């Protein structure tokens, strides 16, 4: 389950999505997320779903990677679906047995919310899978640059995001190593009892927390040793520039946003 977490993962491919400016991806995905919340009818659901499938295809990343990435949120999807089915009391009754009554509007609302969550997870996963953490942080810093007049530490905030994204895969790898080491010592993590299962994971959580604190401590010493300040006046190894594919992507996602709003 841990290896299926896609946040912070980057898969190198020569695709249209990989070549886009990180600012373009951030803005387009932000527009898409807003569009998803405006989706209410079947036609608009089909439209945004087709856009997501097209983006996944253009990324040249195997579709199985995205399917595996949905596995960690399967419980959340099921809970959300059941929550709407059993607590929405509107529309015609579809099924009734004792205290359990399923209404048509509850079923529709459950399906709608699950589809929204899946689309949002897929499109945000596409952002991290096709963008290097440092490029993503630089793009975010460029987008937030107009806020510098408020004296907000934009450079430090971008560095924090970059470090967080960079160390997610590292922590996941370390977790896998700790699990394998504990299994080699005879530890077991399979149990139907939730309390026992949580107790079995203590030998993983404790060393992982200690290792995380040590890494954070070493990283702070490294930053201080390099005299890193607020980042002002710092030059970039790679300058970001908009190109023709970026403007095409902007046009497509703006049109998508307008189409979805018109379909309401």
C-alpha cells in the first residue's frame, strides 16, 4: 500500500505534460479543480472525465500507475459513498430493509462525490508525476512573487514545499526498509483486530519518527552552513519561460472551465 502513494513521486518521460512549464500545470490544475466543483449533470461529468483521460494519455505514464495510486484512498471512497447513501433522505426510495433505506438522490450524490474525488486525485497525481519537486517549487515561487510586497517569505515557503515533496518518497522508502527489517526479526503485521494491528505498527512508527527528526536536524545544519537567508537576489540554474504548448494548455483549460460553468 505504501509504495502506491504517488505524492512526491516523479516518473521521467518525454511527453507534452513533462515539457510544460510548472506554472502552467499549477494554474491549469487549479482551474480544473474549480471546474470539478461546478460539475452537476451527466454531460459535464463526461466532459471533465474525458479531459482527465486525455491528460493521462498525453503524460505517457502507464495507466496502472494511476490505478495503483487510487488504492490508498479506497477506504475513503467507500466511506464517502456509504455516507451519502445512508444519510441522504431525498428522492424516490430504491431499497428498504428494516432501518436501512436507500434513496435515489443519496445514490446519485454518492456516485458524484466519488467521481469528483477520483478525478481530483488523478489530476493532482499527474502534477507531481510529471514535474520535478524543485521545478514545482520554483513555479510556485514565481506565481506567488507578486505577494512579496506583503513581506511574506515566499522564497522560504517555496523551499519548504520543495523539501516536503522531496522527502515524501524518501520517507516511504525508509518505511519499507523498516517493515522488511521487522519482518526479518519475526514481526507480523497481519491481524483482523484493529487494536492489535495498531500495536504491531509501533515498531515502525517509533524508528521512523526518530529518523525523520534526525534528517530534519541534519537538513537545518546544512541550510545554515550554506548561509541560506530569505532567498532574495538568488539566481536560478534553470529559468522558466512560457512556450507555445503552455499557451495551448491555458486555452484548453480556460475553455473547459467556461464550458462547465455554462452547463450548470
